[in-house]
C-alpha cells in the first residue's frame, strides 16, 4: 500500500470548559502547516498536547486520520471538516487506516512510524465538535484512525508518500482492536496475537477475559 500525507497538522492551545485537562486546555484543535515538520519519539515538534495522562507518549506519538473518512463525517453532519478536524497530526489519503495491521511499519518522509492502536473517542472530542452524542456515533461508525510510534525520527510533510515497509503476519488490525474493545468482545482473545499492541491494551484485554471466564 502506498498512499500519501494530505496534510501535517499541529495543535494550538484551546481553553474551554469541555477541555479534558485539569487546566482547561486542550490541543485537539490541530491546524495544517506548510513545509516539513520534525517528528520525534514524543511526537511532532511544535504540537501542543494538553491532557498528557491520556494523550501523547511513545505509543501515541502521532495520530493519523484519513481524508476519506473525514469526508463521510462532513456529509453526515452537514458541515465542512478540514485537515486536523479530528485532532489528527497526519491527514492521509488512500491509506487504509482501519485495515492497518498492529505493528506494521510506515516509511513517511524520512521518518519510520509503527501502527500501535486505534483512537478512543472522548468527551473532549465531543465538546470540540459540539456534538453531544459523538462518542456513541463515532464508536458505531468504527473508523477510528490510527496512533503511531516513532521508530526512527525524521521529517514529514504534506505530499510525502506513506509506504508500508513491513507488515506482521498475525493480521490483527486497527479496526479489530477498536471493535473488540468497544462493540464485539468476542474478538478480545485475538488481540493477544499482536505482540506490538501496547501493554496497556493487552492488560485491559486480559482483565476482561478473566472477568468473562
């Protein structure tokens, strides 16, 4: 698979009652920038991250959401949604994010990124959009976008190809992880087949399976 980066987006500081941070600040409002952006293991240089207890960190260094899935939401809600409208760092085109395999590696610009986990919708996301039932609707739609680790630091820019250079054979996808942890618990055992799934999710899966048994 080779798609491309449609836009690179950096968060600005937003102060609002709906912001999840105790300080009332959020970085969910991400806006496209010109030129290449440096990517480090902690994320994109210049990107503001508010609630660090739940956002950012090595397993969530970069968030990608597709232009095609954003277009569906724009039609559904009857309003325009530009790059960064989902709080994503990378707006992608012709990249199957939902079908991306946990642990697969992407060459993007001079950086090497690795697919880790789907995005979980939160109240900050719903407040940013002003759609009270967004968490439920986003969950049912089940096209969550993908978080990425940074395996090799580098630079990314709009127009860069997204090339999958390694794909694990286990086949556990972003979509499966999202559905297993939200809609289809019968899929939970399969998630343990993905060794690159973040340990926090693996622990959650084990606890749920223990409760069920």
